[in-house]
């Protein structure tokens, strides 16, 4: 069982890595957590052995694994509302889209992709799938590695199949799927929710690497649910 200090370290590594997209070193953690360098090194080594952290290079700091992200979203996630500027844009989209739900969902997807830097996908009740934001997604640092580009491209190629299996399983709460628990692929994450409109079930959500702004993306989906449900 993890100690409180170890959980604090995992949460700080996750949050810092989401912001910086660079391995998190012991000096940063010493300042943030007020622990000695020896304690940080020992705890990081233990957490790496337990599969929560990964050291990409011998001289580098650590990055969180999917196991660390899962611990974080299950126990420490604090969704926050969109910024006032984002709310203003989302509200304008709602007003400008009229009564056509398909237009509304597509327009919401476009602006949320811009806000988040992730791809956004919509599964309509007819099982038609729409996605947008690949340019935003591939601009993320993770996609400097050709393997990640190839992996995500395969996901996009089979997006219809993966979305088709979610209509029954995704509820009307926001769900987060990471790594092995993600039906789209174990190298990515989704933040997704289902909703009903005129008696029909549809799905909308974010698709991206493990390193994404979960707190912001959950908050965005919670906000738009107010006028799409």
C-alpha cells in the first residue's frame, strides 16, 4: 500500500509533467514537497520499481506511467470549470448553432479541440463518427516520436469500430480511460461522456496522449453537458 508521501509525490509528478512535458527531476520535487534529496531519490526509485514512474534516460528525471495517471484520476482529480473566455466562446457556439444538434456538436468539438490541444470526437446516434483537431493533437510533444504518430493514426483509422462499442457502455457521467483500460488503444487516453438528445444516445470526448489536462477537459465536458442534454 502506498504511503501518503508516495501518493503526494506521484500527484506532483503527474501534474508537473502535464504542464511541462519534460521529465520531472528531484530538485523540483524537493522544492514542491519539502523533502530531502535522499528521501526523494529513494521514493522515486521505489515508485519506479512499483510501476508508477519511468525514467526515460539514465540522467533524466521521471515521467508518470499509465498506472500513475490512473491513480491520479481515480483519487486526486479536481475538475475545474472552463475559463470565462472559454465559456463565452462555448455559449456563442450554442447560440450560433441553432436547433441542429449535429451542427452544434461539431462546432463544440472544434472549439474544445482548440482549447485543449487534443482531438475531439463525436459519435452521433446513427453511429456516424466525426472528429476534429488532428493538427492540434499532432502538435503535442509526444508526437515528435514517429511511433506515437503511427499509433494514433491507426486509432483514427479504426475510430468507427472503437466508438461503436461505446454506445451502450458510456454513461452520462464523464469517464476517463487510460492505457490498458482504453478501448481506443493502450498508448492514449480518452475523456468521454454520453448524452441523450431527442431520445437518441450520442457520445463526445477528447482523445490524446496520457499527458493531457484531465481536470480542464472534464470541466469542459461538464460545462457543455448543460446545454446538450
